[in-house]
C-alpha cells in the first residue's frame, strides 16, 4: 500500500532576492498591468502565509524604491517604462551606448557589455530595465540587431606572423577588425585601408573582416582625405557607369525648351560665389520697371531638366543627398559634367533655370512674384571678394545693379531681424595649402555684405516657394485663382527649425544672470529679439565666446521634413530649400514637386517623401561631421611643428577628463588633460561649465583666457595635446 501523501507535489520556496527578481520579472513582462500580492503569489505558486507576507513587504519596498507605483490600495504597477523599444544606437567615446528612440522621452543608457555587438548607428531592439534609483537614467540591453548602419570601416593595418588587425580610426567603433592574412588584398603593415565585417561569431570579442580597398600610406594628403570620407561612409569617386551616363546627357538647348520658358537672356544677370567655386547654381537679375519698381530674378540651375527620375544618376544623387566640402576638395553630389558644366550658370552661356521673380519697390516690399522655368544668360561671374569691393566703392561691370540689390538686401535683412530672426555670425576656418595639400597658413572667412546680398535673395526665394505650395489662401486671393483650381494643401519638403527646448533656455538664462544678463523666456519674437540684443551686448566682452557658445547649444538643429513647423532661427512660418539643386538633393525634390504642382498635379506620397527627408537630414549631418574631421586633421597637421611653443587661448570646452582650449590666432583646438593639472584635484561642475579645484578653489570656466603650451600632436587621431603654460 502506498504511503499517504507520497505523490503530493512539493511546494516551491524562494529566497528574498529570488522573490524580488521574480516579482520584477512579472511586472516587466506586463508593464501596463496591475498586480496585488495574491495574484503574484498565485503566479509564483506560493501558498504558505510567511512567503505571501514576504511578497507584501517586497511590494512596499519596491514602491518606496521607485520601481512600482500603487494604483489603488494593494494594487501595483511598474513605474519605469520597462519593456521593449526600437531605436538607433549612439556610441560614446567611452564605449557604452545610448538608444535614441521616438518612443522614449529620454535616451536609454546601454553598458558596453550589454551592447551585444551593436555598433554606432545600428537599428536595434532593446529591453529597458526598471530604473534602479530615483531620477536615475533608464538602462537597457540590446536583444536584437534589426539593421546594421554600416559594415565598412577605415583604419590602419597591423600585421603579425599569424594574423592582422584593422585598427579603426573612428572613436565610435570600440572594436578592431580581425583580418586573416589571406584577406589583406595586398595591404602592408602600417597602411590605411577600408575593410568590411564578414562575420561576428557569438562570444568572440572582435568581428572578422576582409580588406576591400587599400588607401595607401598615412600622412599623404589624398590618403587621409579618402580615409575621412570612408570613416563617415561617404564616397570619394563616382562609379564608371555614372560618369558614362553623365557623358551621354546633351547640353543642347532646343527651340522647344525655349518656347516653354520665360526668357531672361536680355536682362542684366550675374553670379556671386566663392573664388574657387565651379558649380554656380544661383544667379541674380535685375531691371527697372516703368512704374519705378524693380524686377529681381532669383535664377536656379534647372538640374531636374537633365537628371530624370528613376535614372542611375538620380539614384546616386539620392544616396549621396549632398555634396561634401572637405578642406581641400569638394566631393560633388552630381558628376562633374553636370555640376561644373551643363548645370553650372557659367558666364556668357545660355542656361536653363527654375526661377522665382519678384517685383520689389524701393522699400524692399514685394509687390508681386512669379515662379516658373526660365532661360538666362549670365553677363558676369563675381567672387564674393570682387563684389565686396564694388559695395565698398570700387568699380566694376554691373556696379549699379549690385549696389541696388545690396540696398534692397540690407532692408530685407533688417525686416527679418525685426520679425525675430536670430543673428549667429559664424567664422569659418580656412587653410592656405601647398601643392601637396600641406597647410602653410590659417585664415578666417567672415560674412560680409556681398555674402548677405546673396543670402537675403536666396532666403526670399526659399520662403516664397514654401509659401506658394503651402499657403494657398494667399495665392487664391492675390491671383484670383479658384480653390477648385488650386486644390488642397500639397505634400512638400520643408526646411524646419524647432523652437529651443524651454529647459535648455532656462538653464542658459540662469547661467548668464551671473554676468548680469538675461533673455526673454516667453516663446516667439520677444525671445529671439532678446537673444539678438544679448549677443550685441556681449560683443567684445570677456564672456562673449562663452555666451555665444552656450546660446548656440541651446538651439535645436534644422532638418528636412514634410511636416511644417516653420523655421524658428529665420523667423519664417514657411521655409524650404529651393536654391541649391546642384549640391543638395532636397532642392531637387522641391523642384520636381513644384513643377508638378504648377501643372496641377496630384499631391505626392507623404510617407515616401518623409523617408527621403530623414535620409537627407542624416546625410547632411554625416557630411558636416566629415568636414569638421578634415578641419581637425589640417589643424593637427598645421600644429605639428609647433610643439613646445606657447600661445594665448580661450577655454572652448570642459569635461570631467579635461579642458578644451582654442588658440586665438589660428583657432586650433586641443585638450589639457585633467591629469596634467598637478596643483589640485579638479572636479567638473556641469551646471556652471567649470572645473573647480577641491582645495585651492581655483576655477577654470568656459570662455576664460589662458596661456597654453603645445605638448604633442597625434595626426592619426587628429588630436592636439596642450598643457597650461607656466606663469
């Protein structure tokens, strides 16, 4: 006979820590549900009273520690946003990452050991853990890589007897590539090369790869510029088939082309561009009308007349999305035959354009405007420096036309600032290079009146184009067009700029109050005018650089979108990019959409164009990062022979690991390591942009003048090390 109770199932028991983890696991798997201790006990098959009471105490503790919230007496729900989130990985220099997702209010920190081979820019699925402490940053773990952002990387080859590695240049890539010797493709030890990841076995630290292109020896200008392009996954040449396709495009202008266009060949017309430019994509024309007003034409190269939809050249232009401007070269969006020849508005050549034409009076009031396709003949090509000399009293062809447009541009500029546009005057660092690309001098390019002349009329054309498509009511009223004829608002590509984050502005305002300054925090024109007033007020003061830097950091970034929110920085409710189709793909999109809508075409697919906007914004950022990297490289190269010399500098950045300093005379930035500051232990005060000595109370603050000594230059990493010069 069987012993009584022999088949009875033994009850499971848990330790306190096991119970905590089990309970959190249940809440995390159902983050929107509520549970009481009875429900949890049933799920965990807990039947004895002591353990059920332990569940009660654990629930209270988890609530007190901010893991849970009590929705009703005894009923709890996960407080943090645990669960699964999809987004893109942003890798920090230290090797850990952040998940950037529209589904989360703040970025999710991912420790290096929980990235699980995810790399910078990858689209991933992340499990978000409960926040472990009050006001703590949410943390997560990569559980699935949905899409690799890239597989090709650039670096330096290191070869040993049995194997080789590609030591990757990018600070955002925390792993080097293991390269089998048979996969080197002829690369020699110490050479720069591009390699791609071929596999990444589970539990193996480094990915396996193979060399796809040998760039050459480090230190050679072309090698380094190509390496920078490869680092940001940008092309350095066009495929042969794209160049071949461009050669087949005819430059002939037919009588049919002319017949369907407005003819401006007899109107005084000119271009103003940088002295070394070859792609002239905008021109201005002006003539006086019988009523005393002026007719001003903003003529833009009609790129889409030559680049057809669904063509190989179109696809290549979309992938590139923008021309890339490195220190010593332009990597164009379009093949040279198009960018520098067929589409470029070169003087004394008939060219096809898409134009915005304005009737403007002496007070720069726009009386009427027209948008459509034209044919022009530019009379003169000016550099900015040549046009500036005329504005300052010099002589030159079309002098009267330039002076009239200069006067109108300054009035337009003044009106723009009255409406709340923000004035951030930037200074570009430029290099004098020898015939091998080595920097032999540094100079600064500032915006002058000739730049402003072009800028104001390009802004007018961009704004008017956006209004034309979006603000149909204005055009129905002014042109007496019926609403049926014009139709509903159409899908369009806008250049948008959001208002600043209120929290960032409040932080900025608190900080500048220490210098006796303040800004208006109410949104709109008052705030932007107060920022302009502040920038004018601090000009020439010791805190100028500090306040200008922080003001820029408080602003949002401009981007492309089919959802119009206006352009805050320019104070325009509607704005687009229409004026540079040779070098920007969004302008090509705008030209195509505009042509279709002028012909009463149907509204375009919004979702499709929004994806194109996202791609264009991403490629624009990538191109800007590459441009900055090329400047950093040339700055490091320029400072190589200046080790041991002292310079006056200002503090341009502060972190817990060091002081960034920018030399005043050449704007070359380097870092003073905190470890080199031997007189005290320094702590980073993020709120006040300071490093403070714990004992001496000595303070280093953003914008402070200091004297530095150049300690070393690492050309491969584009880094310059400084130390504080002795008093």
